[in-house]
C-alpha cells in the first residue's frame, strides 16, 4: 500500500510541476517569448530560403541553352545543293530569315548561358549558323559564327528630348484643372 501512495504523491508532484511550468509560460512577457523563439524562427526561415534556391544538383547556378541546340549530327546533314524544305525539316524553322535579290538566308542562333538562382544570367557562348540559299532555293553555302566573329558595342543611353516635362498622373490631372497645362487648352478656330 505505501508504494501505491508513493506513486500517487509522485503523480501529484509531477502535476504540480506541470501546472507551475504552464503558469510560467503564460505569465512570460511577449519580448521574453520573442527572445526565446527568435533563433528557432531565424533557423526555420534560413532553411526554407536555402531550400528554395536549390536546383536539385546542390548548386545555385545552372547551364542551359537559349534558342536552338545545334547538334553536330544536324549540321552534318546540311550540305550544298539540298532544298530549303529539307533544311527546315532537319533544323526546324529559323529564328531569322533574310532575302536579298533572288537569294535568301536562314539564321539559327544558339546561346549557352549560366543562370544563377537569383536571376543573373551570363552568356558563356553564342553560335550563329547561317545557311545561304541560291535563286532556286537550294543550299549554296553555310557558315558558323561565334562570339569571336562578332563585335561588342555600347547601346546608346541618351534619350531623345521631348517637349514638356515629365509629370506623374496626379500632376497631369491637377494641372489640367488649374489650366496650367498648355496641352489641355482647346485650340482657337478662326480670328478673334
């Protein structure tokens, strides 16, 4: 019998400790709770963020091809004298076409890029396959151009000046009611 009473005392003591612990948690201030759980929340956010960046291979960047993936097998099938329809069948529709005189050309562009998980893209290699056709729509010649064959040039950053000033939508509405906007005035017809 005393053993059963001892177990009962232990159970009541455990229950009192549990109630005391729950009472302490309930009486804990919000800032103390935030300090206690902040490392847990930060770790959870870090793990979630890093798992979103994973590409499946354990890296934060991926290599891919934009445009056509020009295979050596496809290039070997294009020879002088073949028809324009056969070229389209083998390589698909070209990205660009050019007609000059009775002759024409098809251009297939393949760009190898490296893209990071953050969206930054770097061009690693660019290849342009140019196929030239004669007046009879037969392959006359083909050429392969790479980045080494091209020229790098700066895109012009200047803007063409325009009359007036840049205004926000609200500024345009307010100025049209005030009559300060010269474009809102109605044109005068005839002599006054």
